């Protein structure tokens, strides 16, 4: 996209409603498509990733209409899905890939699934191995480690499985597979990851029991259509929370943001670093809490981010790294090796981008160490086609002394199509 001509050190001021949560939007389309009746989904994220999930269900015969940010889904039940006559394209979306494979493995037809260059490199064995233990018939490139995969769906066997990787996508894939199993499927999760699938299973009337670190799904329950309001995405809000925290005299309110505890690690980190934030107007819908978050600029200090909090802020680490460059002292991020298998190797990308801009940051095997506070000077950087790296670069451009030349920004439409409009609103208010 070339040079980012954005206002430098202009305070961010005002309020916006960030787009709908990406994880919850994917799940809302899936559940509404499996349910019987008409579901209205309000504040749906029409980013590219969620539209891939919509297209997949359209290819299986579900009528889905989009009116602005409202999605109307005419579900006819799990048994009504039809064999797609073309390969299913998952684009850049890891969530679509993992969740859909779990579902397709148990449906009585054949499908072929593939993705873009980035998704084709991401690990699929984390779902293929446990799905095969449930009797799934899946073949794929690199012995099933990567897309494309071919899936001959059939009745699956229930099983008990302890998750070896802290991944909500793997957990969700197995819960969806469990809907088409011959008996109960129990999943043991030692470190909590986002629980939107569990919340929505319960909201649609599935037979799901959760006890401590184990959950059991029983097949055989029909789902009834629901009206769903999708909260704002805290992972999108994070970019403006950080911008407000680091640009002098800023104050930003983000309305109706999802506050599910499995996602709010960023709020804890901001507070521990000395950030000022207020949460107001808390409500909830379909088991998902939400509220308004106001963030003000403040003096920040470095902290250690590790352990159980990591899955609760995994997608926010690119913007947290930028935040840490503006905090006094050392910030250490550990136990985040999963970042290496996201849209790009995010540890490598974050470190490269921020080093180019003049930050003092080094990578470790499972994270990074950042020394602050540094004045960023700009430079020529690549997002590697990763939406979160691209948005981090745009926020950085608001505080750099020089200019940032970013190679692309189209990827931002994957999760935040109106990102630049929202940025403009916050930088141009009186
Ligand atoms: O289940 C989900 O919606 C997601 C889970 C996380 O991935 P993993 O399950 O791979 O950790 C997250 O990084 C991704 O953006 C969305
Ligand atoms: C990792 C992400 O998404 P996905 O895994 O669905 O591609 C993300 O949005 O940061």
C-alpha cells in the first residue's frame, strides 16, 4: 500500500462500535445452519474469514441472506446438508478450516477442502489425528498434515480425548464431530481456551455437560433456530485500546465489546502495565457478556506475560508487543509458540517489523523480550499478508517519528473491513 500518511501523535478521541466478534460470528453461522428454522444474526462480522464460512454452508444448500450486518439463516437441520459439488474454499481462515473439518467428518457425503497459500501451510494434523481416532476417513497432503484434504464423511465413534495443544479450534472441531458420533465424546482441556462453541451449543439446546476441565457432548439433539446478537470483537478493539493507551491525551470508548473471560487477557495486561481503563454498561446475550470499554493514555511499565493468560490474548500479542515498546522496562512474553503457526510466523513478523521501526526487541523460541521505552522511527515493513500484523503497523504509524512504508493493507478486511473508517472517526473528532 506504500507509505502510511496518517496523523502522527494526534490524540484519539471519541467512541466507536467495533465490528462483530470473528470467533462468535463463525459459530453463529454454523449453529444457525444446523438448526431448524430461521435464525437472525445481528452485528455479524462480514469480514472475509466469516464470509468463507457462510459460503461453505451455501455450498451445502443452506439459504443465507445478508442485509448490512444482519445475517438471516434458513436452517433445515443437521441432516439436511447436501454434498457440495465443488471443493470448499476456506481462504485464509484457520477457524473455518478446523471447525468445518470436524463437522464434515461426520456428515454422510464426500468433500474436498482447501485454502489460500497461508492456510495451506498451517497444521491440520492437530485435528486430523483425533478425528481419525473417532473413525473419520480423511486423506490429505503431507499425510494429512496440510490442506487440501479429502473427507469421506461417515458415522463417527465417540471418544475421550485430552487436548495436547491449547486450541479452541481443535476443541471445537471435536465437539462438532461429536454431534455425529455413535455415543458421547469427552474432551479434557487443562488450560481454558475461548469457550464460544460451548456457550452456543448450550444456547441452541445441545446436550453438553461441563464439569471442571472436561466436557461431554451427546449426539442426537435437534437444534432450534435462535436470534443472536454478536458482541464487538475484543481482538479488533485491542488495536484502538492500545492506540489510546500510548498516544498522549487520548480517550477512546469502544461500545458493546465482548467480555468473555476466555478472551479478556488484554484487559488484565493493560491494567498490570499501568493502563487506565473503565468498563461500563455490562450486559450479555446467548451466554456471551459484553460492555463498553474506555481507555485513556497513561504511563506504562513492562511486565511478564506467560502461562494460562496466553490463550486468552493469543491474537492480541502483535499489538501488545507494540504496547510494550512504549512501556518503561522489560516485557517478556513466554509460552506463545502457537504464534508460529498463525497466518504467518507471528513471532518472526512482530520482531522483524518492530526492529525495523527502531524498537529494542528480540525473539525467543516461544515468545519475545521487549525493552522500552523506545521512540519508533519508521521504515519499510511487510505484514506478510497477516491482518493483525498490518493493523499493528498502522497503529505504530500513529506514533513514529519518521514514515512507515507497509507493503499491503488489504489483509485487514479479513477481520476488520472498516478499520480505516473507525480510525478516521477517532482521529478527526472535535
Ligand atoms: O476458535 C477460534 O475462533 C479461534 C481460536 C484461536 O486459534 P487456536 O485454536 O489455533 O488457538 C485464535 O487464534 C483464532 O483467531 C480464533
Ligand atoms: C489466528 C487467527 O485466525 P484463524 O486461525 O481463524 O485464521 C486470527 O484471526 O488472528
